């Protein structure tokens, strides 16, 4: 099974926003940036995603080729539950 790459784009994020998203990932998957889940299914990275991220779209999270805009920590948890099924 291929690894799902969970990428949090850091443009236009405050430190608090970034930490809240990382806390949500840690609570759900027990991984930090650069780590892969124990089952090998999900890898987390922080990235500069470039001009594709407009300020009004942040926080932006990519999962493979799919982008999710305006992601709150709660929405990220919901998305992660969907991926882990």
C-alpha cells in the first residue's frame, strides 16, 4: 500500500495556527513532521507550497494530489479519520 503524504502548507499561517494543526495530527496519528505512522500509511510534512496558496485559502493541506483549503484542526481530524478507514 502506498504511503499517503499529508502536507501542511506553511504560507500565511501564524505560529499558533501551525501548532494547532500539528497538535491535531499528533493527537490523531501520533506523528510529527518528517515521521510516518507506525502502520506506514501516512507521512507528515511541512512545506512551502508556493503561489498556489492565497492568504484567503490558508490553512491549506494537501493529501496526495488533493488540496483542502481553510482547514481547521477539527476539520483536519475529520479528514484524517476518513483516510484511516
